[in-house]
C-alpha cells in the first residue's frame, strides 16, 4: 500500500461517521501517511449551526423541484453510536426513499480526536481562507504508533 503525503476528506462528509467510525478513520489515515503527512478535512460545526442556531427539526423540507419535494423526519436516536436516524421521503405520495444515520459533529471534537493521532491539529475557518468552502481541519505529523495500537484493538 505504501505511504502517502496527503489525505483529503472533502465535501461535508463527517456526519456519516459515528464517533467509533471516526476514530478508525483517523487511525487508518494516520497509519498510511508519511512522517510529514497531512490530513485535510472540509467541514462545518453542526452542533453550532444545526442544533444551536437553527434548532433540530423533527420534520424538514430538504429540497423542492418543479415536480417533487424531498422531506426528512426524525425517526430515532442511537445512544450508543451517538447518531440521529432520519427518514427521507418524496412527495407527491410521501414514499420513503432512504434512511440515514448522522452524527452532528462539532469542530472541537474532530480537532480533539485528530490531536490523538496527529502531533499538530489546526482549524482554518472560512473567514481565514480565500476560497468559499467550509472550515478546514488540518492535521500534520501522524502518530503512527498510536494509530497502530488502536487499529490492532479494532481488528480483534
């Protein structure tokens, strides 16, 4: 497999990882990066923007088009995984099209997990960079020995 200099997770994908998956993700990335390797994540603080600012919605219109509407509904919470279950429905007909489990990450928790597996963890906010993308989490210098121990325990 070899070592790599850069790993990128782009496009607001962290909600699809529960905290246990996130630990494995960070450990796996740290294990394949070179000693000066960099892991870059684009994300946002969902605890602040969704849970605090907007307020969690049990029913939410996700999008509308000329001939249909997509809505999501709260359908449960998994206390062990820390994930919200959302059901997605299409109108007309209110037919279920998907279930999604999501974890609403805050940036501080991602930085804390990253600091276990990387010697340097940094947040570059939207206001600090020129491109109009999300906040950037930047992790440098992987701690391969820690990543290896975590991965050994998860493989049992």
